[in-house]
């Protein structure tokens, strides 16, 4: 993980996006973290990142586990469509 001042990131965003493909880049302002760049190795990574950051994701997981115990379920395609459309 690398920490970089926001001005450096603004001046070389392309370069830091390349760095972020291999390691997270913490963006700082006045020495304090204010953001993070997370690189995506392929397009599939995007929907996973969005899903994990969704506010209702944990509740969806709990509900899915209960449904699976009852013999019900949802396909990965249905889950992807719900969070990416």
C-alpha cells in the first residue's frame, strides 16, 4: 500500500492508476487519508467492488443464506443484474 499526496495524484493520475493495479494507493491531504485508488485487473472486478460497497449487501447475504437453507436461491447472474443495472 502506498500513500501519496492528492496533488501528486492530480498531476499523474494515469501513473497512479497503473500503480493501483498492483497495490492500493491511499490519497492524502495534509498528511491525512482522504481517498483510495483500487485498481481493477479486469472488468469483472468492478461489479464485485460495487457489490461489496452496497449498503444493503450484508442484509442480502443474510437473506440469501436463509433462502439457501430453505432450498431456495438466486443465481449469480440475477445478483449481478440487480446491482449493476
